[in-house]
């Protein structure tokens, strides 16, 4: 089997995570920062650690090589959502420039870890550009969809396109709506989770018609998330392998629709580590190599 960094759906072979103890630190740290970071509620540390243990065990069951970002005083609780600070490509890591000011140091912290691991750095987004990994989704090995949001701006997308076009990679900008405004975390992957080369979980009410039609034209079947499961992170689904999915528990209708489409679905309770911080399983992981 060959491997690529440029996939959302191949079997995960290596993945970075950031554990609760290294992101949330302790009860005192959580108490000082959760409100300013716009968490929906104060995470309960012990329960969060238990949730994360289950989450990590489900990743490990698939045989992935699990790597971890260490505690770093330059970053805060949001760093648990480690996808957002970098984009992995076959030509090196692209370091993002965060649209949320409180997360500005996360790409710097990840750069240190990547370089220590011997991973090449292809480039980094420079001001005034912004780009967050939650806005970036591979539709296939040579096509990257990028949400234009309050976290990822036009200049960030231009810089990303300039880095990738020499390698024959097409970047598709996807302008997203205002929704709840600049203070909310609303990424492209809030409404799109590819789980196979021709299957994606979507929340159509917030999806641009042109982009939705692009997915259909490319042969995707769309698993529609119902409105009542939207805030429960029903659309945030991590493909551990083609049609093998990991999602937050409690989204029964979305799970049933995935299973009807031939998927195996694993779930974890994520009230503390996902729902309160607005980051599901895709956000909690920075996959590197996947099978292709």
C-alpha cells in the first residue's frame, strides 16, 4: 500500500494529538481561561481526561502511530484542537496563521515539534493572511477545498494556493456565511466531513449551493445531518479508514444514516473535550500519513 498526507479518508497510519493534561493543564488553568476562550461551559478536568482516554483508545485500535504535542506555555486550552495550526501535504507541512488571536502561538509550538521529528516545512501563512486547518479538507489527493471564513481569509487562501499549485494541486475556495459571527468557531469542516472518496457527511443548510453541487458533480453521496444534531457535532466525523468513522456520541440519526451507507461507526462521549470547546474528532487530530 502507498501512503499520502493528502487525504481525509485513507486508513490513518500516523496522527498527532494533544492530550487533555497537556492542553487544559489543571483546574486552576481552566478556571482562568475557559470563558475568555469562548468555551460553551467550563470543562470538568477529570471527566475530560476520561473522555479523552476513550477517544485515544479508539484511535489506537486502528493501529495508527499516535504522536503527541507536548505542553507548551505559549499556547492555551484551544491547542487540544491540534488540526487547526497546520496543514499536512506530501511536500511538507504548511504552518497556518490563526484567525483567532488567542491561538496565534499554536503554529510556532507545532513547528518546534515537527522540526524535532524531522518533518519538512513547506511554508507558512504570513500576515495579513489567515488560515486554520479546520477550514481545509482534501476532496482527493490533488484537490483541496478551503473555507473562506472569519478564521481563514482571502489572502490566506491565495498564499496557500501559491504554495500548492506548483505540485498540481487545485484549491477550491468555499465562501461561508456569517452564521453566528466572528466570535464563533465555524469552519468548513463544521459542515463537511469526507468519510470515503465518494461519501461525505454534510450540513446542507449552511453549505453554499455551488460547493454542494461541486461535491455531487464529483460523485459524492451526501449523508445529511439533521438540524437537531448540528449543535451536537453530528457533522464532525473523523474517517479512521474508508467508511470507518469516529464521532461524538448522541447523534443517533446521523449514525444510522452512516451505517445505512455501509459505514462502521465508533463513538465517544465528548461533552467536555468536544462539545464545550466546539471541536469534534477531526479537530482533535492532525493526521499525517494515510493509506491511499
